[in-house]
C-alpha cells in the first residue's frame, strides 16, 4: 500500500496498533445485505454494503458509518 | 423480511405466479404511491425499497427506479482516501468500496444526468485514488469537479478526471513525489518500483488535463517550495495557469457548467424519453 499524501504519516497511522475491531455480522436491511457492527442496545453501525445492486449504494440511509436500528435487520448467514 | 426472500426465490423458481397475483393486485397501486396518504407532497428522494420494487417487478414487470429530486448527483471526496487498510478513527476517510458501486449506479441511473465531484482531500492510497479517478473519467455522463480547500496528492488525479474542473480561489493542490511506506528494501528495484507507481499518477494527470508531463514532473520535484518535502503547492489560479485545472470558480459556476454540459450531452445523445 502506498499512501500519497502531504500529511505526516505518523499522524495518519497514529493508534493503528491499538485499534480494536468490534466483531461484525451480516444482516439484511430491507432486503439489502449489509455488514454491521453492534454499537449499543438496539443499534448498529453500517461497516459495508454487501449488495450487488448498485442502486443500493445511492441510498442515503445506508452508507458506511450510518447508524441503523437493529429491529430493521434480519440475521443472515 | 421473509417476504423478501420469497420474492427473490420466486423470481427464479416460479417464472409466473398467477395464483398469487390476484389477491395482491389491490395492494399494488397504492404501494407505488408514498406509503401513507398523509405523506408530504414535497419532492422526496424515495429509496428503492426492495420489497416494493420486487413487488412491482412481479406485478408490472418493471422495476421502479428511485425518484431523485435533482438530476445532478454530488459526490464528495473528503479526508484521506482509504485504501486496503482501514485507517485509525482520527482520520476522516473516503471509502472506495462504497464510492465505486455508487459510480456504477450513477452511470446506470436514468435520473442522474450529471455528476459534481466536490473535493477537499489530503490524498491517500494510490490504488484507491486512481480507481476512483478512472471511474470518474470513464463515466459517459457529464462530470464537473470542484476543488475546495484542498485537493492534494492523489486528489489531483481525481480532480482532473472530471470532464471539466474548477478550483476555488483559495483552494490548494500539493504535488509531490510518492514515497514508500513500511519496510523499504534498499535495492535499485525499490526505486524502479516507486518510479513505476509514480508514472501511473503522472500519466493519468497528463492524459486528463492540459499540463505536459515535463511541467508536471517539474512541479513534483521542485525544491525550496515546501518546508518538509520537495514539490509544489498550487493555489487557485496557479493550478489553472499550469493547465492542471480548467477554471477558477465556485459552486455556482460549477453547477452552471454542469447544467450546460448536460444540455449538450442530451442534444448529442437524443433526449431520453422520460
């Protein structure tokens, strides 16, 4: 990986070692397969869309970092 | 939710489902309207709800495309362009795995007629940046980019990838050599590899803007301009003078330009039947 940035790399990579990755799981939200991370009771954060329908990627409620209510999700896989 | 899965299944398993259609038919016309009668009449970006769209495919044989209130889609590229490594959370990042399918959707969606790329980025991963730049450059729809604040390093190829580019009067673009991160083995091959990676960026920029390779390389390796690095910072008008960016301007000019490009594009391709 080559980072091409005028920013100091120490600043960019600061905390990389201590970074903890919360476990993620695959769910369906309105039929869209999404990878989410549980953030709190009844709430999760979208990590990545797993859909193959490009139009799902234009949805304003499903983007990386969006908070989703878990009652909208159904567990898959 | 199980309904969704059934519908997915039915699509393949039961090409025609006449016994199931009649009871559902009365529900279908209201389903195409916004959910409740009390829904606001204001134009609203209706999300392509899969359940409804699947029902519509079943009932009407057509997939409804999401209604959009604007024919221009604004793509914002901010912070670090994240590559194959998730960056620590203090970085604001643009994620290529989301942007790339989004660009596919923009190319495909009949509602979107033009794309406005707004940049305020400090650069980032070479691969991811070039991937986004190539996607923008290969869109068949009119594209306009505008650099606000900064469009540094790998932001430069993304800015020039659009058909027409703008830069704000105060925005800056840093052009500097690529450096290797991580373990660097001190052998001549390392330099050759680095040079190859750099050539990818230089080639893309020179192919998509008016700047010549010699003058871009000159900017890249200039000494005495940057305090901590070699290279150049171009501010607003300077980027236009060097031929990197097409025009100095703000959002108003960028949107107007995009609108006029859309008109031209429609004339050239014949107005699509809406």
